[in-house]
């Protein structure tokens, strides 16, 4: 019964969050606290950043896109009724593909800080939809920067840059001065976004900073990214809900951190004395195989019995090794990661075990589960 109730609650909250999306002309209210505007608020990082900024006393506006089904799950727990006084989180419709919406939102919200986290963020998918990825992940950034210029406001601007920029790495570890060699349409789009951010800083004196963030994961990570795909599958296998886990390249190495730690770095960048570009990473690298071993080991399972390779998950060009050196962020911002690789795996497994348990319960009640979609497509 618990799962039935929680599903009902979830859908009620989603409806309420959608209902709270404001029209532009409803936006203006006298403001005292700092105001932040977030694109990508419904994503993993957007949800953690919103929590952090609300804790810090900000008024937060999030841009969401129209969707035929509810997609505010990650921020539903932060929902505030806009009809009540003192609401500090508001959602507005907009799209990085739609300059006029960005212009309008900027005029109305007049943010002190903008966090541009919105993107088609899946590397494998970017090979299937390269042009769209270029539009949103690349040109979306210049649309935002131009909107700032046109409206004449002077917000601080954070661009969600990525360690994918290093691609076929020229040196290890990677720092702010390591040359870029992007290896996917996603990384090429992010390269454009990175350079246009630097260009607007240099050309127009904007406070615009790039966070070159290495992979960061959490219990809120999208289920087709490798970490979550593994923890979701292993916990379902543990409960007999799934038999196999089909994977791509197990030799790829990543510098994996915890998303909650990383959004703090974003805020620190926009609250520094000067705009600049920073690597954010743990300084440890692990193979995908190790992530699998740790996850299955934690559940007392022998991963080799369950994991099979499916070439559909290989990428046309791979990024073999990422390892970041975040000394500059440590020195200049005082940032450092708090959650270790082991703790990260454990917290994700614990969370997904909870979900698997709910699913098992729901199955017992003969409910169809969304988790059965996990194997769709080639991602
Ligand atoms: P995510 O979970 O995939 O979230 C992406 C967000 O972008 C979602 O809110 C999505 O909205 C939104 N979005 C997609 N297309 C949009 C459009 N056309 N207009 C407006 N919003 C749009 O990504 P994440 O992991 O939180 O990452 C946040 C940002 O950091 C992304 O730019 C990503 O590329 C970058 N990054 C991530 C990592 C990482 O390891 N997580 C590392 C380096 C950089 P819907 O919910 O409607 O789809
Ligand atoms: N997704 C996925 N699925 N990846 C797999 C699989 C699989 O079945 N099998 C092996 N991998 C490998 C990929 O080939 C890649 O080398 C690695 O696991 C990590 O893949 P993802 O978790 O999809 O992340 P990513 O590194 O490609 O991209 C993420 O991190 C970037 C920062 O470096 C995304 O969050 C990007 O948006 C982000 O910029």
C-alpha cells in the first residue's frame, strides 16, 4: 500500500508543481533577497542547486519546458504554492531553443545570478541527434548571453562546461590549461558554449564563468548514465526483478564525484571576486568495471554472472580516461569534494534498493513499473 500512496502523492505534487508555473506577467513582486535564474532546474544538478540556493535565502526562478508528462519529480519536494506570500521558488516556461522566451524571462526576473545548466546532456544520444544537441547545448548558451546583452541587465553567468571537452586527452591529470579535443557532438557543442562564454566575458566585461565539471552522480542521476544504470540494475537483480545488465565499454575511466558537492562549486564561482574558469573534480579515476564491481560487491553479488557486453552501448568515438586536477578551485574558491567514490556508490545503491523494494511491492500488487523501460534504446 505504501507504494500506491507514494505514487499518488508524487503525481499530486507533480500536478501542483506544474500548476505553479507562472505566466511572465505574473512574475514581478518586490524583491529583497538575491535572485537566481536556473535553466535545467528539473535535471540532477538543477535540483541540488535549487536546494542550496533556497537554503542560502535566494529567490529562485527555474525555466522548464513544456512536456506532455510531468517531469518535475526532482524538485517536487521543494514545491511552494505561488498563491501564498513569500514563495521563493517559481517556475517559468521557456526553452534554450527559443530566444524570445529567454529575453522575456530575463526582463521580468532581473536575476542577480544565472546558472545555465540546461542541455541535451547525454553523450551517446548526441551521436543520434547531433544537430539538436548543437542547438540546445551549444547555441542555447549564446542565446542566453545575447539576451543578457539585449536586456542590459548585469547578472553573473555560470556556464555548465564539461570534462568531455578534454576528450582524447592531451595530458593527465587535466587542468584549466589542458587543450580540448572533443570526441562527440555533445562535447563539440560544449566547446562552443565554453568559448562563447569566455568571449562575452572578454568582449563585454560580463561576469561569466565556466565550471569544467567532471562526472558527478547521485541518487537523482538520470537512469541511462552509467553509474545509475549500474546501481538500478544491480539492486533490481538482487530482488529478482531483472536478470542481466547489458553494458558497453567497461575500460573507460572517469573521475566521479557527488553532485551535491559540485553545485556548491557553481555557487562559489559566481560569488568569487572575479569571473574565471575552474576544473571541478575529485582527483581520483576509476574504470566502469570498478563501479560495477563495487556496486555488485556491496550487494554480495558476483557481477560476472550478470553483466554482458552489448556493442549497441559502444560509442563511435570514446573518451577513455578522465582525471581532473581541481587545485585552482581549492586554492581560489576553497572548494573541495566531501563524498568519496566508495560513499557515492553506497549512497546510490542504498537509494536504488529502496526503489527496487517499492517496485517489488508494486509488482506484488500487479502494478506496471516504469523501471521496465530501463533497457530501451541504445543508451
Ligand atoms: P540533466 O539531468 O540531463 O538535466 C538537463 C536539464 O536540461 C533538464 O532540466 C532538462 O529539462 C534541461 N533541458 C534540456 N533541453 C532543454 C531545452 N531545450 N531548454 C531548456 N532546458 C532544457 O543534466 P545534469 O546532469 O543535471 O547536468 C547539468 C548540466 O551540467 C548540463 O548542461 C550537463 O551537460 C552539464 N554537465 C554535467 C555533468 C555531470 O556529470 N552530470 C558534468 C559536466 C557538465 P527536461 O527535464 O525537461 O529534460
Ligand atoms: N551511459 C552508458 N551506458 N555508458 C556506458 C555504458 C552503458 O551501458 N557502458 C559503458 N559506458 C561508458 C561510456 O562509454 C563512458 O565511457 C562512461 O561509461 C560514462 O558514460 P556516461 O555515464 O553516459 O557519462 P559520460 O562520461 O559520457 O558523460 C557524462 O559526464 C560528462 C562529464 O564528463 C554526462 O553527464 C555529460 O553530460 C557530462 O558532460
